[in-house]
């Protein structure tokens, strides 16, 4: 039987890297995308093939984690062997402004997809392996360091609370219905495909634009918060490895190192021979009502049982993102000087 994967959130950072990874392994890949009046597929355009030109291995379906019936119809059409639930309203700060929608998409969206998979298994008598994108944000106000699979959760945002619900619902379905359902407790993972509203990409985009003379200041909130940052391209391999195990389980995916936003700034600005202190200013609008001060993951279980290790280190991640955004800012500068519309570049940057 051919491996067929269904990915919610395929147009996001993780979804695009996972789709690339699975296509390289010979999978038929299907993605769920939300209907929009504007194109939102920039991260996967390079791997998408026009269905009129042949039989592409990447196919997209309109759907939404808030629409249970639509999810069931997609499962019937796709007939997947693996389902990866990466879809979410994933911006932590925004979740304070949109707690209801965040909870519906993240918590109830997971439940709708889980239940649709359970029903699909029941009437087709076929087993489907399910991956739930859990989050290091679930640890929140950390009760022990480093954080492992047994560390208690103490969520500090509507996003994190919703992720805790989704995590335990996945565990419950695994135990109640004998589903092959695993949770990946992924710590912060970044890349040049990260959205510009996330602090890491906000920094590297600003570095590129400041160096190109297109921007003067960068406004941030708490730059002393510490995170365990890795490369998203490395982390999608761990997702896949979880679903290749004989038994489902939960795994922390992390680097085992923690770095502050201030350290990220130093490496990013130093890479272009600038001093971040001359450009960065504080704005309390970016401070969360309840902050998470420190996250540090223990990847020992994933390394031992999955054989997974990260390949890109912290400085390499930061400079990779800066180099990408220097090139983007250079293109933006050329077009701006020529009086051209640069809105399409802004969509690519997101």
C-alpha cells in the first residue's frame, strides 16, 4: 500500500518542510488549506504541480479544523495512512487577543480531526497513524528544568491551554480507542519560512531591512526571555519518525540548549557588523499578560528511541535566517528604487 499523508497546516512553516520531506520519501501528500480571497500558498509553491499537467504527488483540499463534516469528507477522499495535525492559530501573543478562536482551532480542531480519523478507521477497518503537534508552551511556568515528557504542564496563554487540551485528548484517544496517535512536544523551531510576526523572523527581517536602509528601528517586548531554538527542517523528521514506531508515544523534540532573545539579537546584528543596541527599542504592546521566562527541552528520549538528532546549531540557524532576509531586503530595495510594487515580496516573506 502506498504511503499517503494528510497534513493540516500544510501552508505553514512546518507543513511546508514536512511536505518536502515526505515527497522525497515517495509519499503521496495531501494538504488542507483554508479558503481565502488571496493566495496563501507561498511556502509550498515550489513543490506544487498543476494537476492539469499530470498526476501530482502533492494535492490540496479546501477545509478547516473548525468544520468537522468537511474533515470527514476529506478523509474519505484522501484515504490516508498517516495524518499530521499541524494546523493552528499558533501565535502566542495573538491568542490573548483571540482566545475563543484560538481554542476552537487548536483544542476543538484537534478533537474534530481525531474523531474523524477514529470514525474513518471504524468503517474502513484500516489503521491510520496520527501525529499531534504539541508545544513547549504547554510547560509555561516551568516546574522543573530541563523539561521532559514527564514534566507537569503549567500553561500561561490561551494558546498553551488549548494545546494542553489537544495533547491530553490525543493521549485519551490513543488509550481509549487503541489509535496509533503520538504527540510531539516540539520546542521553538524557526527557519527562513517563519512568519514575520514571530520574534525570530521579525528580528532577521529587520536586520536585512536596516542593512539595506529600508528600516530604522526594531520594536520588541521582553528580550530576556529564554528559549530552546532549533531548525524547523530538522524537526519535521522527528514527526515522521514518531509515526514509524511500532507503538505510539509522546516525545520532546529540542536541542537541549537555551538562549535569550538578546543573544539572538546579538548574533543576528553582529552577522552584518551592526550593534543591536543602536536599533532595538522596547514596546510594551509586545509583552504577554503572563510571560514564559525559560524553556529548555530534554531530547534524550527522542534521541534514544527515534535516533533523531538536530543538525543545525543555534548560530547556524540565526545566520541562515539573516542571510535569507538580507537577500529579500536587497530585492525589495531594488524594486523600491525602481518605483515598483513590492507587495508580492511581503507575501513571500510571510
